[in-house]
C-alpha cells in the first residue's frame, strides 16, 4: 500500500488504505489509524472523492 499511498498523495487524492480492510475485522490493516471515527471519516472522504470522479 505504500506505493499506492504515495501515488494518491502526489495526485492530491485520499489514501486508498482506508478501504483496504482485513476480511476478518472489516477494518484497515495494522499501521493505519486505530481511531474508528477517523477511519470512518477517511472512508467517507474517499467515497465522496471518487463519487465525483466517477
């Protein structure tokens, strides 16, 4: 995900890591934020961004 995140950052896009979740938990993998509210906020931002694009 690091390469993908760097590419998103360069393009001014939200990180895709918010939706790259573990099947067992439905949450992003280790290394991402532990705060459920922040995860939900990042996911909403991502969906809103891509809804506009596509």
